[in-house]
C-alpha cells in the first residue's frame, strides 16, 4: 500500500513521535467504537447512559455488569498490525515513541508499546467509589452477558463499592495523567492521530496543542473526523493497514 508522500516525509523525519488514539484504533481487534451500535443486552442503551456517576449511583450492579462484559471482550481481543506497528516504530534507533490513548483496553501494551498514557482510565484497574483505594482482588467476569452483577465491597474503608477506574462522562480527568499527555504532545516533533472522532474534550484538544507549537499533525482514519481543520495531512485508511504501511516504508 502506498503511503501518501507528505505523510511519509514527516514520518521519516520524526524523532519524537506521539500517537494519540481513540476507539477506532481498537476497532479491527473487535472492540466496537463508541458511536457503533451496542450489542446484545445493551442494544438500546448508549454509553452515555451507563458511563456516568449518576448511572453508577442509581444502580451499581447494572453498570458493573456492563463493564464486566466490556472487560471480557477487551481481554479476549488481541492487538492488530496497527498496534504492533506503533511499537515497532518506537523501537527504531533514534526514535522515541509515546502513546496517548483514550481507550480503556490494554491493546497498545500487549502490542508492545511501553510508554502509554490512558487519559480515560483502564478497564483493568478498579477503585473504591468512596475512598478511591485501588482494588487488588481478582474479578469474576461472567462468560455470558448478564444484566446485573454485584460489585465487590471496598475492604480498605468498608464503606464503598469497587467501581471501574475509568473517567465517566461528567468526571474530571486525572490531572497527572493528562499532564503527561500534554507533555508527550508538546515534546513531540510529530503527532499521529488515529481513530478518534475528535469530539470528546479535553483529549480532542491535544491536536490543537500540537498545532499551537508548530508540531505537524497527521490523521489515520478511514472516515475522517471533526479534527479536519487541525490536521496537516489526513489519510483515509484503517489503522491496521495505514500504520504498518508507514513503518514498512520508513526505510525504503
Ligand atoms: P468514537 O467511537 O467517537 O470514534 C471512533 C473513530 O474511529 C471514528 O472517527 C471512526 O471513523 C474511526 N475509525 C473506525 N474504524 C477505524 C479503523 N479501523 N481505523 C482507524 N479509525 C477508525 O471514539 P473516540 O473518539 O475514541 O470517552 O471517543 C472518544 C471518547 O468518547 C471515548 O474515549 C469515550 C467516549 O465517550 C470516555 O469514556 C470518557
């Protein structure tokens, strides 16, 4: 597959690459994006109806069951060629690679990337909804979708319940993690934006941070995004095709 010349030139010249990913970066591994239809038990629900503190406090077992299902899907999916290409790019001599992801799966890590900032949290971390203590216990993930599942109680404070350590709608991002994301963008000489619709802030503001510093921004997205006016170059291609093509062409 031929990489557009402008994109290839930027990729070849870059030494400090930061990749910003969204749900589209995981789509080819089998994790549905946010704007895709939900399946099974959750067909009629939008993530916005479940991924909120209000939904949690109204009915914790319902939200816990939805996350248990999403965690099972994420755990059984495997990284695709795009995840592996990002890691391979980062292993090249003289290249520093940082990944900033809005995704709560661990496909970048399992694909070999080492420096990954999860600005929206992780499906694989859990914390108390009262004292914030991290939960270290083992989770029981049902094999089939269930409508409700009782979350564990917090053994630290004895008052709270264990919830996903994920940033829900209406919640603030972890300042330390988002600070690291801004640093990763400001310290880059190329920002590659992959598979995000660019509508959820503050993550969607990161390409603008790069632009303000004169750092070139390229996008890999088969359908384009709301970020179109903040990009130097957009390539309408799937992550699993475009990223390996770029990395393969670096030496040509
Ligand atoms: P979205 O579901 O909004 O957007 C997915 C994007 O991926 C779209 O622009 C698609 O065109 C693109 N896409 C689809 N298939 C692709 C592929 N194979 N390769 C590359 N791109 C592809 O997901 P996000 O932008 O990640 O927040 O959503 C941002 C945030 O909104 C999420 O992190 C989540 C959500 O609500 C929280 O949970 C806080």
